[in-house]
C-alpha cells in the first residue's frame, strides 16, 4: 500500500491526533496560480521559520503518539527552501512519514525526484487543472507548467513514487474533468483529489461552482471512481460523503456492507479535525483554507493546541455546528466545509452554503450557544450530573 493510501486507512481518534499536518514551508514560488491560497510571491517572508525553528517544530510532532500524522510539505514551493533535504531527513529520523507538493517549475527536475526518493519522501503531490496545456497553464499563470507536470508524473511513475494529483474544481475547470481523467488514466497514480474552490487568496478571482453544479460533479466523481484504477476523492467538499452514502443506500446496501466496503474509513475528517496547518511563519491553523491562527509553533505546543484550544475543540465536536450542519443526520460523517462556512460568513461553525441537503431527522437538536462558547449545554450538564 502506498504511503498516501496508508495515511487514509489507519484508524485514528481525530480529536486527539490529525491524519495530516500541512506545513507551508515558504510562500516563495515562481508560479502565479490564479487560485493560490497562499498568494505566493517570489521571495520568502522575512519572518519565515528558520532552520532551527523548523527543527523545533518537527520535534513536536511525535508528541501526538503513534500512529504519527503524515507531514505534507507545501508552499509556495517547498523546493525553494535551501534546507529542504535536511528537514526531510529530520522528519524521517523522527519516524514521521513525509510527502511533498512541489510547484511545476524548472526546479522540478528528474534529479530532484531522485533525490526526494533517496531522502525517504513517501508521496508526491502534483497539480493538474486542465487536460491541455492551454487550459492548465491559464490557471497556473505561467506557460510550460502543463508540460513540466506531465514530465514529473512520468518521472515519479518510473521511480515508483506514489503520486496524488490535485485538481481545482471551479466553474472554469468543471467541464474539463472527463478530459483530465482521460489524461490521468495511463498513469498509476494513488489518488486524484478534486479541490472545490473556496474564494480565499487569489481564488477570489475565480468562480466557484453553484451547489447544483457541485452536486452534479460529485455524482460524476462517484460514478467515475467506481471504475477508476485509482482513488478519486474531494477536498473541501465533505458533502461528497453524503452523495456516496445516499447512492449506496439506494442500491440496498446495509450499514454493515457499507462499513465493510471501506468507503467510510476516512469519513469525519474535516478542517481542524484530522487536519492541521502550520503557516510559513509558524501560525497554527485548523486548515490552510481556514486561516484562523490559534497559536504559534514558536510559543505553543502543537499537540496541546490541537487537543485543547477552544476553536479546535469546537471543530472536533459537530454538536457545535450551527443551522443545517448542526442538526444534520450526516454531521458526524460530513460536518460541512468549515473553511467555506468561514469564507462565506466569518463563522467557522456556520452551515456550509455549498450543500443542498435538507436534514430529514436531526441526529440531535442542537442547543444554541454563541460562537466561541465551549461550556456544556444544559442537557450535557444534566447528563453528567445524572439529573
């Protein structure tokens, strides 16, 4: 099993330990992607974590206990870090599985792929936003990125490095998804993840899908994924889980059959619950698309923040979610995109505006409490006291 697939298969208590820690190593990048969350620029931030600060951060990760979270090195372009390989070596020496998402720049050569493998990188993330150079390069902002991505895909396959391909799902790209799928079919990738656009950073200049368009695309993903030789999944579209479960139930599958299928293995993962993000300056956030700093690796322990910071505790517990997400019968398996709720309302606990589903029978009618309040509700206090 590839490291990418394995990280999604190991059972975890996501209120105690994330599955993935995304580390934005730098904001420096030579590309100008139209949907860049980081609004990457050519130079590193003056307060970017230095080498020693980066080592200190990495040494906190084993505090989560086994199985350790997977470390995903992102940016900007992590290849822009001059100490990249030293930091990878440190992570590997600590027993931390490490993957990387480099930008498709001239720096991403076959020699770099060979070196990444030699240093123990377990997975490679590549972005493909179009089935042709014209489509892809128009999103990425620099001519030649499509060809370099194809070269990296071929090189990774030859070197047997597991690859996850990430694709933007927006009004500009949705119609091209079947074409992108055809491009990917010959490659033995581990996973194809479709990121449903959230209007943050440079992504504000692109057009998100409507809820109706999103539902249509998710049904296509479900149907296509059942015949693909690789996993097809979504990012920032947890309602895809509901779409899949509804289809399974309509086919007469029992709850036990659904569990045995493995489909629900990673369900429940969402921003701040199974996911943690560290910015290039050390800010600790629930996710890259939920940029609410709740601490810093320079002054705080990431384990304590993930388990006990009020915002993380609220994100771990879907009874804190509001409106439709708070009473939804799928709230434990889905929970809605907390990042999209925040982008739309300024409240990460609000209902996900992308989801069309109207809850039929609420799992629990949520007692109202204001955003930021983590105190027990009356019924919770009653349950504890036995009254």
